[in-house]
C-alpha cells in the first residue's frame, strides 16, 4: 500500500540594495539602477526558496550547503543552489509540490515581472507554472525595505513523496 507524505518548509532572506550591481530576482535579471549585494548573485528570492526546500526535508539551510566564506561561491548563479537543493531532496524521495513566495521591495514596481519570475522558477524546479505563485509587496516607505536599503523575500514550499509500506 502506498501512502503520500508531505512536508512544509519556510524560507526568508534579505540582501542590501546597492549601486553598481545587477538586480536578479527568481533567476530573472531586472533592469534597475540598483542591485542586491552579496557573495553570490544575491538572488534574495531563490535563496528564500532554496532554504524552504532544504527546511522542508530537514536538511539545514543554504549557509550549511554553500558557505558565504567559500570563494567557489563568489558571484555564483543562485540557480546552482536551487538545483542542488532540489537534487538533494530528490535523493531522499521528495519532489516539490508547490511554492508560494513574496518579494518585499519598494522599487522597482514588480507587478509586471511576477509572472515571468514565477515561470522561471517553475522551469528551474521542473514543475507546472500553476504550482508557483509570486507576490510582491512594498515597504510602505518605512523601514529598511521602504527606504530602499534592502529587499526581503519569504517562501513556503510543500514537498511530497509516496511512501510504500
Ligand atoms: Mg541570501
């Protein structure tokens, strides 16, 4: 008899917004006068999703897997981290059922990029586009988000596997 198992995972990340860096969100490069600072490409959204995937499977966090002190990850494309997490959980029988996430950014207006970002994430995860939802919020002009000092991202991921018993 086969019985499905599910696990939920939560991810959160923040990166500082600075001049002279590209803005990469969910694997999509967005034209903007500032970008996110970090050791890798600083894709705040893919980091949150990667953490949610690892968390759901009880596999720690992105810092355990890809230490930001390791020169091999300098300037890294964060899709590498996401794929490694997907492969890591797949080795334990898990697949991603769905992803819901929120980007917190005062500017640029992300409404017109949400579908493009969601489609890119779906492709990276190898799941249907209807299983990825991307939301965007401003910081209401207060706090580090509202003052355009940083961007945050939150993600929840559901993992599933069929257990035979
Ligand atoms: Mg990060």
